[in-house]
């Protein structure tokens, strides 16, 4: 994820997700609270929890996202 990039806040109806940072620093906004996730660390997101991954740093962030069950078709974007 390049510097300044972000996704739209959303949740998943069924999927549990785990974000694991390989390189850099990821900002995860979970239930409107920002948390910094550094390289070698991860964060779990429960189904129904509104979240947003963003890169507030000046360097690329590389991370893995593991979803169980698969999150394809399970994403609900937050209404503004």
C-alpha cells in the first residue's frame, strides 16, 4: 500500500480477518479508533466490526490479509 493510500471504511458480515504487517507501519481504524500496526505485528478484525486500513506513513506498507471464511462478496461499505 503506497503512502497516503486508504480503503473505504467497511465491515464483513461473516468473515474474520487478520492483518499481518510484513514491512512498514499500517494504520488500522477499528470502530473509529486508530491503531498503529508495525512490521512483525498483526491485528484481528471480528465480523461486523467497521474497519479501515490506511497508510499514514511516508513509505510503502506490505501486509497480508487472511479472511475466514473468504471475504469476497461479504463486504459492506459504511454509509456516510
